[in-house]
């Protein structure tokens, strides 16, 4: 069950509570309904929101709810962001993604999340949301509201460690990102996440959902498992783009089609990754290029004769976790 935060437990001043409510889209009338008609809270236009705020967060950036706005004309100088991340929907095929998907920042940096496309959230993988804990233990279960088109959200990252983040409406389309905060020892930041809470989505959880299977979009689990999204790569090689991640996923398998030896074709599939994988044909309406689900060690090949012309969609899986590690589309034409 998702943990709920009691406003009374937040230890906020009147001005801070007012700012929190306003940041979440409540007007004066709605605020009065929440607080009660007899509230002594000052709601005048001249209130200096956040003026009494203590702690490391600048005025207006809440450790649970951040800071959101439909525009930034009146953004205080102390809220000026150190980094900007875009939340996008692209075509073709449909693509829901953060840009960049991997980012390295310093402790205390403010990140601005811009929404040129509508209806996204920035939500932590946190036990407080019923999810696997994939942010530092000291971090709160933060989340933005659903951000309207043209709006933005700010959050300050105060704790060193790895932050895995998802967009709640679009995680089924692989909309996740990773932020590395501070200067890590890669092994310490990549560690085990434990079994409590729901982990990032695996392929088996979204099979059959209209659109997802047809577009062959990588799942959130598959994205986090790529080398491109490793802590070491994010820290050493800078921001990671969606093309970096997709390219990493698709370079697990090499396919060779030989029309001279066999007609229909002979198809040879080689595991070019550095790990043991299970080979699967995931397009059941296409040509039958793989029999069963053979296991391939690094450098090992699988060959099948008599493959008809058409399109084969082949994938490398981690058998134990049922995570798709790489996908390749092979056009077979020996006519």
C-alpha cells in the first residue's frame, strides 16, 4: 500500500504550506476548503512564499513535491536550475522518453524537467510508491504532479547515489531515466535493490497491451540493464541519449542470411554480447527463424536452414529474469 504523507507532519510554516498548496494548482477558494474557513493562514497577495524555509532546499522546492509551474516568468533566482531534462513523445514509432535518459550531477544540484509534450510525471522508484527502492535510502518518495504541456517541474537532489525515475502514465512505454548524484564508486552505486516493492516493468508484464508489442519498445527493466545506463558509463561518458540506449539494446545479436547454401535461406544468428543469452523469435506472425529457445554463450552461433523470405524479429533474453536484452530485425529475401 502506498504510504501517505500527513500535511500536519511536515512541520511547515503557514507561508510554506500556502506555497506547497499553490504549487499543486490550488486557488484561493480551494485552499480555504482544505484549511477550513476559520484558518488564520494569511492568504494575501503580498505573502512572501517560503521566506521562513529552513534546510538545504531553496524556497519553494519541497523534498516530496518539488516545485511546479506552468510558466517561469517569476521564477526566483535561487531556483535557477543547474540542468534541464526534457520529457518527450516522438514518432515514428511512438517514443516516450526523457532527454537525456542518463545524467550525472553534483550533490545539491537543481534539475528542471521541461514538458513540451503533455501529461508526464517525474516519480522516484521508492518503497513509498509501492515500488522497488532505487533511490538513496535517505530520499523521500518524491513525485511531480501530472505536468501539463509547456509546464515544468524542479527538484533538488541532496543525497549522493543513484536515482532511478519513471513517468507514471508512460512507464509501460519505457519512459524511465537514471540520475547519478555525486562522484561514486561505481560498484557501490550499482548494488542490489532488494525484493521489496514492484521492480521496473519486465517484458512478460506488458505483452498483449495494444501498441506496446507492435512498436517493440524497450521496457524499463531492459533499459536499466543496458551498458549505456550503467553508473560507470553515465559518469565517465556524460549524458546518455535514447539513441545510445536503443543502440546498446540492438547490438546483442548479429544475423547473417545466406541464400547460396540454402533456398529458402540459411540464417545464422551470433551472440555478439559478453553474456550468455536465450535466443527467441518474438514476431510470431513473421518468418520462423528460430526453433525453440536455444541458449547461446558469448560468440556462439545458432543456424537454421529453410527459412522462408520475410521479416524475422529476434531477441536476446536473460532467461532467469525474463528481461529482453537486445532486439534485431532481419529482412530475409532469397527469391
